[in-house]
C-alpha cells in the first residue's frame, strides 16, 4: 500500500523539478545568448515480488518475474546549445557567434566562457564584458599590425584616440593616357601629392612634353615653383602603346624641418593611345598623423582600427574556444560557463576555422528558448503533477479505510 504513495511522492518531486527548469527557461526568454535546459526522467529501483523461471522441457512454460516499481527520479538536466537568432544592435563592440564556439573571458583568477557578446571598452582600453571580464585573443604588433600566433592568449586593447604616426611617401603611381596623335612639343600635366616625414602635404606636377613618336620627356616640379624642375627623364612607349620606362627613383628635400626623402615614381600605368590625354595620380602610400576614431570586427575576429587620416590597421584578433562536449560545461550564472571533467579541455583558435563559428559584429545572439514548447511542456508537467498528487491522496484514503476496519 505504501509503495504507491512513495511512487507518487517521487513523481511529484520529479515533475516539480521539471517545472523549475521550465520556469527558468521562460524567465530567460529575452536573456542574451541564454541556452535553455531540459529534463529527462528515469525509473528508480523496483521491488521484485517473484523471480522469473525458465521453461521446463516437456513440462510447464517459463514464468516472467513479478516486480513493482518504486517511482521515478530526475535522470538529467541538460543544456541545449543550439543556435539562437541574431539581433542587430549596430554597436561595433557587440558580437554574436554564428556557429560553434564560446568567447574566452578572464578575470585574473579564472578563465570562463560565454556566448553573450555584449562587450564594451573599459577606461584602460581593454575589451571587456558587461561584468568586467577581459576578452581574450591576440594583440597585433603596434607598428606592423601583424599578429604573432606563437604568443599566448591575452587581453585585447582598443585605445581610442591613439595617434598613428606619420608615414612619408615612398611610392607614387600615375595612370591615364597620353594622346599618341599629339604634335611634337605638346605637353600634358599630371598633378599629384606626397607627404613628408612631418606629415606635411606637398602638391606636385609631372609635365610630359612630346619629343618624337613614342617618346616623351617628363619633368617633376613643385606646384609652388613649376619652373624649378626637381627631376626629369625620358618616357618611352612601345608600338602597342605600353609604357617602356621603369619606375624612377626621386630624391626630394621638402624643407620645413622635414628630412630629405626618396620615393619611386611609377609610370607603368600610363598608356599612349590615340585618345584624349588625361593623366592623374593612381596611388601614393604616404599619410598624415591620425587618431584612432572607431573600429570594426570581421567574421574571423580581426579587429581593424579606423583612423582620422583615412588609414586602417589591424589591432588584434578575438579567438573562440570549442569543446568536445559543450553540454558538459558547468554553468556559473550570468551567461558564464566553466570547464568540467566531462566537457573536455578548451581548444582555442581563429573564428571560422576548424569547425569554429564566425563572428557577426554589431549584433547579439538571442535566447534559444522556444515559448511554444515551454508552454506545452508546462501543461504536461502540470498534468503529471496532478495525476501523481491523486495517487498520493488515493493511497492515503485506502490507508484510512484500512485503519477503520477494526471499528
């Protein structure tokens, strides 16, 4: 008589635990990157009233064992790590993971992991979570922008307002066309500019004068003093209109305290066809000083700094961690996870490679809670609890009847 009551009690407790999980899922329906939980049940020990017997040759058949179950218990509470939907935020430091992986966080004492990419830049320029955990990755060389992957993981710093030093011009390329039908003595001018070692811009002009078929003289001078030729030479073209003159090395003293510089003037993009003459600057690699104004993060986690002088430079790269069994991670609250004996060790690397997900900048991952499923599970859980409560009350009534037999 008591077995049914104990079975009802155990089932009520189990369904109550299921309801606890459902309630937590629904409470976190709008929590960033929340992963819902699920409950599974298992049968507990059974009491054997009679064992089974094998068939007898030429006699009776076999008899099945007779057993009574003693209720249920919670078998597991699992975390569902399926992908949540992506919600755009337009905040460059907000990151979502499209695929497998976790952001790596550190607080100086322990390493933990999260899918919540709601990050900010702290006062010292470190990229941190809203709880202050430092995001881990690899910092680029501040001079070259190259990421050394042999170094260990560390903090990522984005120093807004940081000054990018001047880079004096080393290469200039001209492009366009010089009219092959021009008469001898005709000229064509091509303006361009360069930067000196102090970041001062200098306006220049190259003038081309036709000497003969497929041959022009070029003269390089400053706009402020076009009559003072700094350098000159001969520009040859092939019969098919292609430039046949190699790049020219030019030494120039800008004055004003800047150092004398040498740059390469490339004519290889200039053609000589029977078309209107038009030559302009194709490229130059110098720039003025600038400050870091903002940044962007691409799908592979590369952080690109954008400076006020129009230049861009790699600042670092955020890395992701994967695990052999992510469902085995220990939940810490606040969207954080920690390695457990059954999760496997951390495998950190570049986003988008070796099975890791890609990063979406300016977006956050939403909760993966399915409300329709949670409401359905809530109804099932409620019915299960009610049914088992009825088992308890019915068993109690039967015990009460047993006690009144003596009266």
